[in-house]
C-alpha cells in the first residue's frame, strides 16, 4: 500500500494583520487591537492532538516577539515552526533590502525562540517572486511554500517554474532550496482553488474532501493552508473596509472549525494517509 501524505499548514497571524483589513488596521496600530490569536491556536492544537496530526505553523515574527511562549508550546507539541516573514508584508511590495530583512529577521527570531532550526518560509498572500527565491537560498532556508497555481487572485506572486526539476510535485528552485506548492485541482486547463483559506470557507466541505481525494490519488500528497482567525466568528467586525473585503474575510467563520474537524476525521480514518510536517515530507522524498 502506497503511503499518502497530508500536509496541514497554518499561517500564524491574527485577524487584524490580514491584507483585506490593511487599510483599517495599519501596522503601527497593531498593538491597539484585541489580540485573539492564542485561544484560536490552542483550539487548533487540541484538534491536531485528537487526530495525531503533525502540522507546520508558518509564524509571523511580530507574533513570535509578542507571545514567544505560544510558539514554544507549538514546537514542544511536535509541530514544525517555519517563517511567515516578520510584518506580513507582500514581497511584491518590497525592494531587495526589505525582503532580505524580512526573511533574515524572522528566521533569527524564530530560531532563538524555539532553540531549533527554521527550514521553511511562506510569503504573505503567496507573493513569491524571483528575488525572494534567490534570497531564501542565500539565507539557508531549505524550502518555500508560496507558489500557488491559481492565477485569478492578483495578490499571488509569479514565478516561472517550467524549467525546474520536479520531484513528485516538489520543485527544485535553487541548489538546496525546494518549493512545496499549494495544490489545486487541475482539470485540463481549469484550475479550481482547493488549497484552503477562503476557498475552504466558500465551497461545500463534501466537494473539498472529494477534491483532496482526487489530488491524493494523482499526486500522493496534498497541502492545505488556513489561518487561526478563520475559526473565530467572535472577532471584531471592521465596517469601514469594502464589501468585497468584508465578504472574503468574514464569510462562514462559524462553519470553519466543524469543517476542519470533518476533514481531519475523514482522512484520519484512512489508514493510507499520514499527516506530517513539510520538512518531514521533504525528508521522505529524499530531496
């Protein structure tokens, strides 16, 4: 029986740090907003423990600086800690020096916080670009997980991967640096966004499960992403943002946790599926 791998990833940021709320929640005001991250991460940790899931948490440096004890707790429970940058800035908005500072400062802070090596990086809003890839390799990262094949979201970055070596779906970007992409459902030329996030809150959970099954059948591994604020329907409502941003941020928040539980239960019941971290998955592929 061929083993299949489910890579559950969490982007560790609080509700006021997302791009959809950026206009109303600027970075210099972050300390003024209600911090709700700890209880939401705790719910996820309890969920993962009940299903014996080992996940990867892409942590903002700002968060690690504010609640280092939470990051140490995640790490002590056997999950992987990786970097999500420091300020949740889109890499496409940064110049060379700013990108270097984001990836270097966050890596150093996280390593000092947990006393262990940081291997992975995920760009906020999947805003990957060539400069980021080059600097991740120079700064000693082992992998990135920012490449998203769904092209209808203008925030997602662009990277030409056509000439990159493909190892069971993992791409070799540079010598020693690999890309673990966000998997979507590809049906001929149609790409359905099946990686997680708002799409998981929008689409029926049955459709999502069947899509994941199809991906696992074709590729033998699947990567899912989410954010702790997505299981928090009690978070403050910002009315001053656009209707589009309100819908994208607040849609179906009350349904997310039950849906997550359904997905975890369904794939935990399958004896051929292992929930593992990104770095453990890379090691299993002998890259």
